[in-house]
C-alpha cells in the first residue's frame, strides 16, 4: 500500500486544539485534580467552624482555577505555537506502512508505528495516541486530498494503530461542564460562608 500524503498549515486555534487533543492522559489528570480539589475544599469549608478560613480557601481556589485555565488553554499553547520550530509552517505528512513522516521547511520528524497505541478521530483531526507518557501526534483531516486517500489512511490506522472512540474527557463540552459545576460549588460555598458569618 502506498503512503498517503496530507498537506496543511495549522492556524493558532487549530494548533491549540491539536495540542489539547494529543494529550488525553494529561487532560484526564487535570480534570480529576480540578474536581478532587473542589470536593476537598467543599468538605473543608462545611466542616470548618472558622468562616475566615473558608473565605480564604474560596479565594485561593478561584485564583488557582483561573491560573490553571489560563495556563492550559492559552499560555502553554501560545508558547508552543511561538517556540516549537515548524509549528507555524506549512507541513506535509506522509503516512506509510513503515512510518509517519512530518516535514515542514525547518523540521522533519519520523515516527515509527511502534510509538503509537491507537488512533482517535474527531471532526477535524486524527490523533495518534502514544504508548508511553509522551505527546501524541495530530493530523488535520482537511489536508486529505480525496476520499480515496481517507480510505487508505483509515486502513493504515487499522493495521498499525486502530481507531478508537473519542475520549469523552477530551471533548470541550464535558470539560466546560465540569468547570461550571466546580464554579457553582465554589459560589455556593461563598454564599454558605456569607450566611454563616451573618
């Protein structure tokens, strides 16, 4: 089977989504930490007799979550976009039986199939997920030249890194909903503390 050639140039928004989607284990860990911290804070606030401590805890929580969101969804992707060579350049990805070669004007990288355990598909990317703790590799679907290329690409994935269903914790909707639940709990705690003080 011949290699499939995919050509595209990512925008910053696409690069950010690719970066977030290529690290599902990190996303799961961060969401778990966020929800766990909120539950600990809620238990601490309700069980504590001193309302001052509860107010301080709630303020610290809001600051930590704001910093977390800025880092994860804006600062880290922007630093990646600016600092990693080849990120802003047009690239050609060749997916073949032996390896995957990603080439831009300044960088050429070869990935062996043994580095990847599976492939996850979203509406705009194929994410090759790593076997070990490492970043995955994102391929923009819009770079495919034809439906025949897409069929050949899917066959290559099935042979080397089978397609799996989308990780629900990677989906933006679920992460946003979990964050909103955490925010509601934080606001409820602030109201609870205010009522307790009064």
